């Protein structure tokens, strides 16, 4: 049987919708269960979906609740996503973001910034969906990527080098988008969105004991299809995502030359629903539906289907 690594990149709530739609499309097309992945690496919204996969909650109800109307589903999502907090942490922001950025200008100026919302709702969402697993860790290899504000380095919860933490808390830390969410404190250290370091962190798979046969990468913020009505900043995010992704893939190809790598990205049809605000709860279901329609075509391409057939369909029949 093929050993598969699954990499779920960041992308807001619409990125999570893209992940749900893509993984369900692959499962329907091949019979492969994403939880059979030997390793899962999740970043930001990808960390949430990774938790759903490992917790057996990769189904529509976990993402939309029992709502029947667009307003009901929006309210369900907003209830988890937007737990209002009092913006605080100005001194933390000055020490960890602004002062270092003055010495060396960079996007790191956002580090430690006060947020309008807390990540408590995200933790609750994971707990409601996966039960007791939220306070422990999956038996199968799972890495949840966050960013340590003090050391300015990537931290992969679920690995030996990272603090011992529950799955829900790791997801909250990984998803703490600067300016939107308050950073998360764990054992006295502050953590923010793992996408600050990398939108995908594919290279973490190289820590697996043996080379994998297939790596599937879902990259909401590394789109190659330009959106005709897109805002300028959308292309900036995608270009940064593509550059980081290409560097990580090149590293993997050098170290694991026999590993096949399949990257699935949002098409223009998906981007029209997912952008310009990836944190829009109202855009989540339209993005999910657009992903299902788009993936029907993407997965049928010869270059994609041949890879899936080689590694996943045989597995499902064994």
C-alpha cells in the first residue's frame, strides 16, 4: 500500500471550505479515506481540517451544523469563528512586532498585534466535532504548525521539539491570524498563525522515518489562476504562497526523488467565491460547492487521475 502525506495549507474559513470540498471529492472519486494518511501537516485553517480528519469529523455537518438556510449556516460558523474579545496586548505588540520591524522592516511588524477576537470559539468547535480527542493527540502522525512570537520560529505541535498540548489548543494557536485573533499563550509562550512562517510547511514531512510514496498538497493561498475581479493583495498573497511552496517542493524532490507530489489549488471558479475576504462566513458554503464542481474536472485530468489511481484506488480495494 502507498504511504501518503497530506498537507493542508492556510486560507481562512474559505480555505477550510476548499479543504473540505477537495478531500470529500477525492474520497468520493477513489474510496480513499484521508485519515489513512501516514502523516498530516496542517497550518491555520488547514490545522482545523486536519483535526477534523483525524477526529473522524470530515463531513458536511461538522462544517455547517444543522442549518438549512444560508443565514443559519453563516450564524453557525460565526458563532465559532468570532468570539469577541477586548483588544489588548499593545505592549506585547511593540516588543515583539513593531520594535524588531523598525530595526529590520518586514511583515513581522504584525507579530503580537492585538486582535478583535479570541480563538476560544475555534477550540470549542474542535471539541464539539471530535470529542475527547480535542484534549489529547491523534495516534497517527499529525503536525499542527504555529509561530512562536518570542523565538520567531515555526513550531510544529505533535513533534518532539514542541510543547505537549491538546489538539484543540494547537489548532487555536495555528489559526491566530494577526490583527484578527489574539495570539495564544501556551506554557508562557505566545503563538500566532503558522502561515507567518509558511502557508504549507511541506518540508516537515521529511521528518518521517521513510520516504512517502505520495504527497497531496492542498494550497488555498498559492493559486495560479488569476482572478479577473481580484484585488491587488490577492495576487500578492498567492505569489508569496507559490514561491514558498515551490522552494519546499524543490527541497523534497532533492531528498525524496521517488516521491510523487500532487498539488491541488483553487480554480478561478473557487476564487470568485472564496475571495476577496477569506474570513467571510457567508462565503464558506458557496466556496465548498464551487470546490466540488471544480474538483470534478480537476481530478479527471489525466495528469491528476493517473496519480490518484496509482496510489489511492488500489489502497481502497485492498
